[in-house]
């Protein structure tokens, strides 16, 4: 896997692929994940609003709800949950697509034309994932914060002024920046695992199916493990 | 010229090629025949560096392709085209996009020039009005023709055909053979065809190589192979059920 990543990074520098291929992948990995990201973000923010309100209310601090919801989302839940959603939706599809191309000799055909499959198949997906994940995370954060606002302010009666004022006061640029760094690195993990598993998929439909499952499991675990180490560095 | 010298290849415990030697004469058509599962496609993939042997040497125009970096190997591959058994068309691209792909990626031709060359290439293999179709909308014979058009577009010096007529009806099979024969005569490339089509292949190839148990058992002109006394060769070309191939004793 390490060699695969090095080859990809080399390909990214030397032959990053045509912009049209990258845009196509941004559409697939990014734009087509929007619905699931917005849906997940909305309900995540709402449940955070609900849980946060009842916990903070015990200490008479329900005015801090905006800070709790926004910090939880921006630092952790936004990057991690958006990455897990993209892993399930796009990571699996990346593996299946490349895996099917592998078993049907389409990748061999590309190689016999003296064309590097990394340039056409792998590099565009890496670039697209590195661009899309931070953007999806930003959308996740915003939608989630409004989800928390909907429950906290509109349903449970938290002061609307304090919800946003506490958020502005507690969230620093460093928090936003660390969330973006996490998302960027999760994008690399999703593309790396997805492409690798597809590229080395076993024989037949069973091989592709196994590779797809392994891709989702491995990428999800790596996202969570890497999140811990990155958090310990960025905090 | 392509030369395979003492090629050994095994996948796990299964030995596929066992000291195979073959010289493919330049500018002619060589057909590799032999029972199924004997490693003909594996041998073909060694010629273009898709597989590397466990032991042995692969020479293309006198240059060893083993141990070459990607850039050097690609320079050698520029000479080749390969037509795969299942055509290996890019299934997310239309017929036009499939054929145009190598031109778009490897030349600086204008869009109009590419379009004109793609149309000519498709017409040469007898295809029209299929440009916007996807591979899964084509018949097996049409896919093979598109694969052939894509392969020949960059005017290769060597063309490898991996069972180009498998699964096709006799008429289409004959048409594909005729097409290979005509294009080889027209462009003068070196062709290697892996095939089971006895006796049709004798009309297409200048040389026949019989592969059996990981080795080239016999190499010669179609007449020499048809007149061979070797029991394995005789049984294979006659299609007889009785003989060393079934009994496993050569």
C-alpha cells in the first residue's frame, strides 16, 4: 500500500491528469455526496442540540449550547462523519469501478497503449477527494450548526442571541483550520484505500465484492485511527 | 522481432510456462495454437510486459523488456497494440470515445482530425452508426472490431491478438480473420494471434506455433504443421478425442 501511495504521489506531481477528469470526479465524489452530507449533518446537529441542551440545562448553562454544538461539529464530527459518509458512498464506488476495470482487462488495455493508469484512474480521484472533502466538511459544519439552532432555539427556547454569540466567542480559526486539515487528510485516505483495493481486486465478481467491502471497512477504521493521532497533534 | 527465451512462469503451485522458447518473425503473422489452459494468453502478456517471467528473457527488437522502468517500458509498448479476448473496451466510454482515447492522449491532433481518423478506422473494420453506442450495447463481434480499430489507429509495428474470434459465429469469425489478414498485409505489422480456430487459422497465419505443457512443441508453416507426425499436434488439429492430449501422455 505504501508503494501504491508513493506511485500515486509521483503521478500527481508528474502527470496529474486532465482537468476534465478531475472535474468529473469532483462531481462524483463531492457534488453527488451533497444530499447524504446535508441529511446527516442536519440530524447530527439536531441531536447535538437536544443532548447538549439537557446536559447544559442541568448546570444552568444552556446559553452555551451554540458553543458546544459548533465546537463538536467543527473540530470532530464534521470532518469524521462527512469522511465516513463519503467512504460509504464514493469510496466503495471507486473500488468497484477500478476493480471491474481490473478484472475486465481495461487497465491492462490502458497499459498496452503505453498510458499510465495512475494518470487516468487514480490521480484524478485523489485530487477530487482532497478538494471535495474539506468542502463537504464545511457544508456539514454549517448545516449541523443550523440543525442545533433549530432544536435548541426554535424547539427548546434557548436564547437565539446567545446561541450565535457563544459560538463566535468560542470557535477560533485554529478549530476551523484543524477541521479542514483533517478533512483533507481523510480525502487522501479514502482515495488511497479505494483505489488500492480496486487496483488489486481479486478474480471475478466475488473478488470485486470482497475488495469493496474491505475498502469501506479499512478506510473507515483508518479515518478514526488517523483522527485520534491528528487530534493529538493539532490540539 | 519478438523473442521469448526459456520462459518459466508459475502462479502459486501451478506451472504455466515451462522453458518456453519462441521467435516471432517480423512482418508476418504467427498463430499460437494449443489446448485451452496451456498458457497461450499468459505467453502473450509476457511479450508486452503485462506479466514478468519467473525466469527467462523477453526481447523486443533485440532489447530486453525485463527490469525496464515504466518510461522505458512504455517506449517499447509504443510499438505494440493488443486486441483482448473480450475486447477490453472502456465500458464508461462510447465507441467513439474508446477509439479516440489513444489519439487524444498521445497525439496533438485537432478534434476534427481525430474525428476523421476515428471514423475511417471504424469504417475499415466495417462499423458505422455505432459511434455513440456503449460497449454493452454491442455484439461480441462488434466489440472485437472496435478493439481492432482502437488497436490499429496508432499504426503499431506489432499487434497481439488474444483469441480474437472466440465465441463468434462462423460467418463473423471468418470476417474477423479476413480483416486481420487484410490489415496485416496492408500495414505490414508483426502479428501474433492466440487462437483455437482450426483450420481457419491456417489461412491467416504465415507461421504456426503449437504450445503444449508450457513449451512450444512445434513451429513451422501451416503446411508443415498440418503435415506434422507429432501425435499431440495431429490430435489437436484433427480434434480427435483419442490421443495423448486426453491421456495426458505426450
